[in-house]
C-alpha cells in the first residue's frame, strides 16, 4: 500500500450526473479485491482539503503497445457528482495528475463456490458489485437486482450482462424496469431461491430494508457501507459504525475504512445503524 | 536549486525539547496519527522527530456519535470524542509495537478530573520507551461544572501541579486557543512545572446543513483544524513565546515546509503536523525534506539557527 501519484486516462459521463474515470494504477490489477476502495486526491491544491473515498469499479490492464513495452495497469471509478470534490473530478481530463491511496479496507468474502448469489445495488452502490460479479460468475450463478430513483440511476447494465449476470431492474418512478422498490424484487427472488447469499451496496434506507428481509429469513448478508472519511486508514476514527453488542458501557465501534467497508451483517448493530452512517448514502 | 556552493552541505536538523533529543523538529499531532501503527505502511516512523499518540484516558473511551467529521473551507471540524483504548491497553499492546522504533514516543493523555490526570500520568511514569507526556487540558472538569481545564488558569495550574508530582517524565502541556488571553494559561502551566508547551489545540467551531437545518456534527460543536487555522496558531505561538521561558511546540494547519518554518521563525522549537496526515500520509516526510532543502538554499547550517529569528 502506498500513495500513488498518477494520471487520469479517461473521464466520461455515462449517464446524467454519473462519470466513469479510468486511472493509470500500477500494482492494482493483482492486489485490488472486490469491495475495496481508494482515497482519491482530486487535485494538489485546495479545495477540497480531504481526499474522497471511492469504491473500485474495476481493475485491469491494457496490452503493451508501441509507447510502452509493459502492459499498463489501470483502475476505473464510477462516481456521481454530489458536491465540491466530485464537481472538480468531472472536469478532469486525460493526463491530469491525481493521487490514489489504496487499495484500502476489507472487501467482500466471495462465499462458497457453486452456491447461488444475489447482488443488490442501489444507484452508485452498483459500483463495487461489478468486480464481485466478475469473480463470482466463474463459479456461481449470480443474479443482480439494480435499483434507483429513476432510469438515470441504473448504470452499467450492459457491462454486468456481458459478465453473464442475470439482471433485474427496478426504478421508484417506473421509468425503467419494474416500478417500485428493489426490496420487493429481492423478496420474490428469495422466495424462489431461498438458499442464496445476498451482497448489498446502496443508500442506507435500502441497506436497512435489505437487512430486515435477510434477517427474517436467516439469509447470509454482506453489506458495503459508506461513511464520512478523513484518513481512510484507521487513524482519525471519523468513520465508525456501531458493531453488534455495542452499548454505552462497552462500546464496540468499528472503522468503516479498516474493518469495512464490507461487513457481515451480523457483525453490525442494526438498531442504531441509521444514526451512525451517512443517512443519505451515495445515491442521491 | 541553482545555488551550487551552498547545496553541498547537509544541514543539521536535530532539536532538543525538555531534554528529549529529536532527529528533526517534525512530529504528528495527537489524534491524527493513531498509535503510529496505522501510518507505518506509508511512512518510515524512524524518519520522524517524535511520535505523538492518540490521547489516552484512565479507562477506554467510546467517543461520540456520528457524524464525527465534516469538511469546511480549508479545514475540517471533528468531534471524535477522544475515543481511545485506555492507558492500560495502550501500555500492553500499542507501546509494545512502538518500541521497535528508535523515534521518541510522546504519549498524549487527558482526564475529566484532576485525579484522573494524575493517575494516568502515574501509570505511564515507569513505562520504558515513553519519552515524554503531553497533557491535553482542553477537557471539561466534571467536578467543577464542566469548565474546560485549559480555559480556567487556576484549574490548569492545579491539574498540572498534581501531574507534575506524579511523573518524572518530561511534561508537555497542550494549550487550548479558546481563551481570551493565552499568555495567562501558558504562564500558569509553566509555573505549575510544565517542561514545555504545545499549541494550539483545535478552535471550537460549528457547521450547519442548511437543507436539514441540523448541525453537521452529532456533537453539534467540534474542533476546527487544517490550513484555515494556521494564521491564528502562528499568532498564538508568537504570543506564548514572549510570555514563557520553556520551549514551545507549534501546532496548527501545517501542511508544507513553509508552514513549519513560520512557526520555527516565531520561536517554536518543534512543530506538530495534524490534518495534513489525512490528506497525504507522506506529508511529514515531505515537510522534513522541504526543511532540509530550505536550509541548504538559504545557507542555514543548523535548523536551530532559524528558531526565534523573527525580524521585527
Ligand atoms: C467506501 C466508500 C466507497 C464509495 N464509493 C463510491 C463510488 O464508487 N462512487 C461514488 O460516486 N461515490 C462513492 N462513495 C461516496 C463518495 O465518497 C462521496 O460521494 C464523495 O465523497 C462526495 O464528495 P464531494 O466533495 O463531491 O461531496 P461533498 O461536498 O463532500 O458532499 C456533498 C454531499 O454528499 C454527501 N457525502 C459526502 N461524503 C459522502 C460519503 N462518503 N457517503 C455518502 N454521502 C456523502 C454529503 O453529506 C453531502 O450531502 C463512497 C464512499 C465510501 C465511504
Ligand atoms: S476514515 Fe479515518 S478512521 Fe476511517
């Protein structure tokens, strides 16, 4: 792990307000695990002061060409423009200098091969599920439930389908796929495939609802959480969530950056989760 | 870079504070560097002047609810709530880790009563490898209506005096800027037996989410740090240096060598780097290299020759 001073390879809008950025990232292809993230430094000058956390969408390499004899490793981020940092990010071009700290955090546990897997992604929460699906399709049947407020929030459908993932789309306003909440689709799929393991990432209200459904059925669940982060390495203690068994007397705080961002649902305190995590999630 | 002759020499970077020898004047600010371990993958801990730990209390402390942090203009607010493992677990696990490094370890600590301060200091007193104690007096005095020790010169004097009796280690007292006249608390700490002073701790601040109309921090009020506070910190260090004889460690918004130099020139013997560690885990190494380069370019043979050289 180190701080990598590198450059942007490309940066394109893929859906209104959503961008896909490719960054030169030597060393990432073999080390980055599904669910891990980077602390991204948008520019050397201020603002913003702090780095911003982003899940790794994909890691890979470009074959060697005339310019370089070595294959070039890269990672891709997909981000939604929500504030000062992402507003600057959207204006970055090929060749612009950026910095990456990572890959950071605990990623997904791929679970038992052959068993059925259901991935649930809301809006920008679809991002870390791609690498996960990429690994899982080799050994398991993977179903992906994609949810969002409106059709613009449903990103990367073709990419997921190309992996051989079965995709099911729902939007709250019915502008794409089934109308309504993603959780109703989840309930139906779990009725049909009760032996599935669920992996979820998205806005907190969605995660919370998914947890209730899985808890009632005893379905194993891994969730990827978001939190406000300053350091990303376990030093600032700004990103904590309450772990299972947390009490005022015996506090059990877990750092989202080092114990997460992916947690086994049973390791978290779901009674108090909403106050502890950024309520709005990344899907606004 | 083009001044050839002066470029050759290797400037002396070592400084001394309260009898502790530091390789260079750069160390992390408490609470921004964990217990050291967190940054070891990114930075050679042996390259630092000292390591300053997260603040420790007698018992483990849970800390505040979230959100605990928020970014502001050129700075950040935090209300972590001094979450820590407690002094005993620190000695047993964290200190054992830090002992592999040659860098002096300064242990930051706090209490909510005079006696708690005294007890933590006493427990650290015979721990080998602890080079000095840094006493955080920006905590509420629960026995006296929650008034911050550091804002009440008498309470500060009493607490520092008590700690002084219970430790033989060099004692650094970390001052809060949230006072009307910092020279008064600085003198109170010195008179009570502090071997050095460090300042500034964070400035209290607040931010509001205008859509939800809620404070951005669960604790409502937090501590402001980062480049935004640097001019205030430089001013306060300048004032304290005039008021006391003991050495001063400058803290507040340092992220580049030039920032550190401002503090040294007004008279700080060393400096602490805080929020900048979050932005760049390598910040302190870059600052150390930058100080060396500045000395070389300016023909300064020893960094001590720069300290307290403010031209008025
Ligand atoms: C582990 C992790 C992985 C993430 N992965 C992605 C990703 O793949 N793609 C993506 O677009 N975003 C992702 N995020 C969220 C992303 O970090 C924030 O959207 C980003 O920091 C906002 O920066 P900004 O400066 O544009 O917004 P700011 O100006 O800082 O904030 C604007 C708004 O966004 C909210 N916000 C800020 N930070 C976060 C956060 N961490 N989580 C939720 N809301 C936030 C604020 O509350 C505010 O309302 C991830 C967050 C974490 C913790
Ligand atoms: S972001 Fe600093 S501890 Fe997690």
